[in-house]
C-alpha cells in the first residue's frame, strides 16, 4: 500500500471514519491533483460525512452548499443587501458625493452578502473544503455554471469585477443519483461510488462510533440491518440509519434485542410506512433467532 494512502486510512480512522484503500487513494489524488471529487451513492452511506472528515483531516474550514430544485446561481454565489443599500441611499441623499461615488459606495463589500461559492472563492487564510451537497437535485442550468466555476475558480461580479480564488478550494460534490449528471461535469471530477458497507465494515463503524456497546448486541444489530437491506424495500437503510438505531438502543438502555424492541424502533432505520409494515409482517422472532444463530 502507498504510504500516503495508509496515512489517510489511519488518520481518518482516528477521526471516526472507516475508509477503504480505494477511497483513500482517490482522496489522495484529489489533494495532489487539485481536482474536484464527485462522490455518488445511495443516501445515508457517508458521502457528506466524508467531506467533513476531509476538512478535519486538513484542519481547515468546511463550506457547504446544499443543492435543491430551483437553486438560483445568485443564491449560491452572492446577493446584495438591498435593505442596507436603501438605507445608505437615504442617509447620503444630502451628501456631497457624486452619483457615481454613491453608486460605488453601495456596491462595495460592506453591502455584499457572500453565499457558499463566493465564501469558498474568497477564503484568504487557507484553502477550505467546499462541499456541493446533493448536486443532482439542482437543475442543468446550475450544473452548467458549476462547470465554469470548477474550470477557473473565479467569479464575475458585474459591479465589482472578477474575483479569483487566492487558494484553490478542495471541492467535494455528492450525488444520490436522482438524475444523471452531465458527462461534462463528470469529466471535471475524479469519481468514486460509495455503496452500502459490507458486514465487516459496518460492524467496524458501529464499534468505532459506539465503543460502549456490547459486542454481541452490535453484531446482532448489524446482522439485522443487513437482513433488512436484502428485503425488497422502497428505501434500504444506510449507515446513517444504522447509527441512529445504535443511538436509540443506548438511549433506551436496552442490553439485548427482542422482537418487541425491533418492532417499536423500526422508525430509526426505515423511513416509509410501507417499508415498516412490510417488515412488521415478517415473523420478527424467527428473524432474530436466525441472525443470532
């Protein structure tokens, strides 16, 4: 194994994030090549958390842009503080400033509200980690703008000119693949697919996050989650739901699983009534006996 990859695995492990060699290698290349990284995978498998851990690993700020349908470019870059501008215009009505000076004044940095993309571009102390989360939720128009941004890392503000990044941010994009991203955007990025963890990895994650949990209980919990993922559910539980179930187990002071406990806490791991009823229809006593055998 490449020593630098081994170091990333070790340091991420110390930060509570279990990372495999393949992802650690892609992360290393992301830093060395200064290219954006696109992480795709089902919801709840740790894509967003990976960006947080990278920021902790680099000891830098994380700036997050949460994408959604209808996201406007200006909402992601900057907006002018119109109320403050109007107040300034009112105050300066009788001043000796010329019209051009008044205009230049109200379009200065004091009136600029920086949104995540501009915050990342203008960071001066150290290159931040820019997380563009769930980019698949934004529309193609916004995606086209991202292509330009990821190409030259500069933003044009008509009233102020072009702003170029003094430090190229570490860019992490995540996608749940609710739609296919353009080939052009993918070509700009390194790529990694994060899938549901296998049994061994998930058990390690649980033991890492919840060292006080009884080993047999942790084993049963992960086996149950694995069993539910094998069912024909609308939404399989991700690692985030597994960790929620661990929290619930400890919060209720449960020292072992029972069919009643499973039935009453399915809302920790299943997020639709159809899935919950589907699991409740199973003989949970037999399911529990099978995973504990």
